[in-house]
């Protein structure tokens, strides 16, 4: 990661940064999950929703350019937070930007009293061995045998200490599961 990269709050007043974050989301998920944010308006709505109560929203910037964006949503009375969404510009992947963003989100979750951070990461386009498969009657057994076929992000989360913890078969249509990972962010004494 270059030294000029700064991780900071995404501020509603900064329309240029907001629009860049939305464009990253729109373009970044086009190949992996095309139905998530099918238009720029949908992506901008997602960014604007990240300013609501019980939300955390941070960006990685290098000067005026947004390199990545992530948000988290308070759940379960604040004990657990959902990491949603996370996106890094394709030119800045595997440079530490995503790790820095998630590390900042983890710190913020801890400041808010959170214990666990979780993320759902869909496979709508054949990026894992689970895509197109019949996962019943034992989806957890199939999850334990997952293979990364085409650079699915679940391994990125595992490298950051997240553990596979669940799956919803057919969440996005027949043979298109949502894969869940979670991480304890606050130490238990």
C-alpha cells in the first residue's frame, strides 16, 4: 500500500467521494454479483444508506481518489456487526487497501462495543466449488469442502482471521449460495 493512502470516515457532505464509492461498488460487483447493484443509482443508494444510525462507513483515499470503501451495520444489540459492503478498486487489490479498510472497521466495531464482525459473500458466478451444486441435505458438510475456483473473496477474509461459519444454499437463485464468515474482534478475558 502506498504511504499516501488514508483511511477515513466517508462523509455525506463530500459528494465526489460518495459518487466514487458508488461507482466502485457498481463496477466492482458487476462480474461477481451483477444483481447486487445493477445501476449506479442502486449503488449510490447503498452508499447513502451507510450514513444511517447504527452504521459505520469508511473510505481509503489517495488524495482525491477513492481506492476502496466499506461499511458495517449494527446487529444483535451491537454485539455483532455485519460488514457490508466491501469494495476495492481493481487496480488496488492485493496492495493492502482492503486489509487496511477492514482493520479500521474492526477498530470502529470494538469502539462501539461489538464482539463479532461477520460478512456474507455470494457466489453468483461460479467462483467456488459450491456454485451450481446441490448443497442439501448437508450444506455445512459441503461448505467444509469448499474450493476457490476463480478468486472468490472468501479466502481474503480467511487471511484476515475470519472463519467460515455458514451458508444459505440458493440464496441468490438455484445453485447460487451466500457464504458466511465471522471473526471475533474483541478479546474475551
